């Protein structure tokens, strides 16, 4: 589906999100020869030209990247696999694992509970998470019913204040879980950031888009 115009007929627009994705994408883009003309980590501009004629980057919220790409408001986007798994739309291709922003999506609970808990015996669980679709699917596949509490961040707080004993959240070093007395009990997925493309742009802008994707693929390879 393509409701937007992206960056015009010839140009290419890449949607990125502030924070971790932007910080880890910029060095990768630079290795691919794509350098923003002003530093998006400092600028308040939301659309920034790059050194490549016609190639722009757009700065949006992480969870909005698939939406911008699906509707053609961006030709390409960089989004965490967690965001893509949670997104319910279609109209985008997952082109390339960029191998950045790597972490894992886990079920976690208080260490005290984990000591006497048996996940194999679960039939119904209450879970606080921002990943309600992924969580529902994960447990449904195992025949476990879920009572979901939708949060928008700081999931690790939920067990501490009695909102829910279990959470589903991203874990990297494990420091946040540890600091809050929680432990990992089940792995749902390994996560990294992926390059996604609008399906219509793949056809209409095939030549410049493929050239850019090839540059990025080489940059990922050179960092392997
Ligand atoms: P927003 O700031 O818009 O609410 P967010 O908090 O999800 O979004 P980030 O924390 O920058 O934004 O995370 C963006 C992506 O980076 C996530 O979707 C995930 O793929 C990845 N990510 C998140 N936390 C970690 C982490 N601790 N280690 C590695 N990658 C992570
Ligand atoms: C992410 C995630 C965890 C934390 C895990 O949060 O939601 O809270 O990182 O990383 P760790 O295992 O290395 O401690 P983030 O730092 O992005 O903060 P947020 O809650 O604002 O998204």
C-alpha cells in the first residue's frame, strides 16, 4: 500500500527513531556512505538531507516507523524486530538484518517467585507489557490464557508495585532486571534492528532503492 509520496519520484526517505536506533544507525549509514548534513542527535529538525542527492532521513518515534513505511511516507525504515513483530499492518518488506540494537524479548518475574515457579504448569498468566500482541501470540501458541496489562515503558516496575508478577520486556545486559529483583524465565525472541521497505517503493524506485540497500548490506557485512 502506498498512500504517501515519500520523498518524491526520484528521492528516497529513510525513517529512523531517536535514541538507540539513531545512535547505532548513524555509524552504519556512514559506513554505507550516507551522512546527514546536520547531526540528527542534536538537531530538532525532523527531515534532514544527507550528502547523497535526494536521500533524506526522517526522525520519528520507534513504534511509528512501520506505519510511515507501510503508507509510503517513508520508502525505507529502520525498526527493531520487536516493533515489527508487534505491528499489525502489512505493506512492508523486511529486507535486511542490520545486526544493531541487539537484545532479547523475555518473560521475567521476581526472583523469589521464579524459585518456586514452573512455567510448564502455567494455564493462565497476568502479564504487564508494551508488547501485547506478541505476548498474546506467544502464550496462545502454548495454550496459555493471558490477562494483559498494556504499559508504555518501565515494565520492570509492574511486579514491584503489584500490577502484575510477570512482565514481557527487552533485556540486553540484564542490569535493569537485576536492579529490580527480577529474573528471565522464558525467551520469546532474539531482537535486532531491521531495514524495512515500502512495497510500492520497491517497484517504483527499484534502482536507487536497491543501490542504497546494497550499500547498507555491504556496511553490515563489513562489521560482521
Ligand atoms: P520511544 O522512546 O519512542 O518510547 P523506545 O523506548 O522503544 O521508543 P528505544 O529504547 O530507543 O526506544 O528502543 C528502540 C529499539 O532499540 C527497540 O525497539 C529495540 O529494538 C532496541 N532496544 C531497546 N532496548 C534495548 C537494549 N536495552 N539493548 C539493545 N537494544 C534495545
Ligand atoms: C530497555 C528495556 C529494558 C532495558 C534493558 O529500556 O525496556 O528496560 O532497556 O536493558 P538492560 O538489560 O541492558 O538493562 P530503555 O533503556 O530503552 O528505557 P525505556 O524504558 O525508556 O525504553
